C-alpha cells in the first residue's frame, strides 16, 4: 500500500487501470504488464501504459498496431505508441499502421491536420555496442582500492585509460581530498574529469549495488555511457569514453526510408533515449544525409526521448532543405510544445 500512496493511487484505481489494459491488449498484456507491483517503477509502468492506451486504442488501425506487439519488440512498440499519443494531441486525426498501396512503404502512422498529412516512421536504437561495463568496473575497483574515502567520486574520461593512468589519478585525488570543503570538480585535465560529493561518513557497508546510466554534461549536452558501483559504504561512478554516435543515427534514419510513401510528406521519428555523444555533432550528421540528389524522400527527421514525450516537450525537428515534399508550419507544429 505504501507504493500506491506514494503515487496517490487507490487500490480500486489500480484494479480499473489494470483491467482496462488486460481488456485492450488481451493475451499480449503479459509482454508489458509486470507480474508484481513491488515498487514505483512497476506501478508507473502500469499507469503510464494505461494513459497511452486510453488514447491510442480509439485511433483507427489500433488492431493492426496491436499485431506488431511481439516478444522482443516491446520497446519499439511502446515508443511508437508514445509517439502516437503525443502526435494525436495536436492533430485532427491519426491512423496507426495505415494501409498503403502494394509496393509502397508501411509507415507506423498517418497523422492528419486540417490541411496537411504526414506519414511517420518510428525508430528505436540499441546501445549494447556502447556498454563499457568491464572498463568501468576495472576503473571503479582501482579507485575503491586506492582512494580510501567515504566521499562519492564521479570519474569521467574521454579516452579509455590504462591501470597505471588510473593509479596516477588516484594519487592526485588523495592529495586533494584532505583540503576539500565543498562539492565540485577537483580534476579537469584530459582525459579525466573528477567530481566529488562530500559525505560525513560511510554508508551501510553490507550492501553492494550497481546501476547503469547515461551521464549528460549540463554545459554541452554531451552524453556518455556510465555505471555506478556502491560497496563498502561508498559510491564510485565512472563514465566515458567520448562516443562517436554519428554512424548509428545515420543508419537508423536510412533504415526508415523503405517505409516512404511516394508523393507524401514523410518524417522518421528517432527515440533519443539512448543517443550518446555531442548533440550538435549528431544533428550535423543527420543534416549531412540530406543532399540535392539523394534522400529527398525525407521531409524532416525528429529526435525525441520518452522523457520529453512524458513531459510534453518539443522534439528536435531537423528539416530537409531538399525534400520532395517539404514540411509545413502546420505539420511542424505537431512536434512543438509550449513551455510549461
């Protein structure tokens, strides 16, 4: 009951939401509904899914959309569903898995405004190739062994360091910790950035935890893979190296082109959740796809995260100056939101 109270949800409300999901998805509910609600994550997943289904289950083509929900495709299906809810809020009509002529593409959605329409293809990205867990654990283990302090340390690097380089860094950190009075960066020299959060003492020493994350530089927006390691009453977070994500984004945009419907406005929507690297470089990479004599089928490319969708924020819309069918202000407005 504490979990329900933390989200101001009654047991009756939870039962109603769950029943609606089971009725709407049928046997496929097991792919998305957690078997136990043992924390806020499971509860949030049910309430979030309920909110999405309330909207998209009323759209034309939902039955066709439901057939695409299969084992292994849950993440892709949920992203397309979130995008459908997001776009439906500002459109006149939305159709899921629209039926197109034989030989044409099969985009995920057809979104209509009062005077225009656009076909949308949703794409997610797998990031297993950028999982630097082994390097991060190696670095964390060395820091845990070489730097005896209860303070939380976050170590970022641009180029993967050797053990000797980490030991040298640890020596530098030890020389600084005794004089610290505030949180902040204590090292900012290539290839390392080290941040410290001061703690008065060690936490519970009998617990070991690991958590995965993406670290974002608040100044540049640059994002890198990271892991946190808690043991012996303290936490060390390691992230890096700098990631070149251009090829991944370009591949996903190119993957979408097979779903193009000739003579129609067409926008691939890419899930930005796992996108790493420098955002300015990434946008330029997508822009480089657009050329006067090729890839003119794209009207634009949109980048948006599930977090931005949930908070009703604007997508990053990258327009194609050479598009056969350019975007219109009305269509671009589908991807824009007013600040809260």
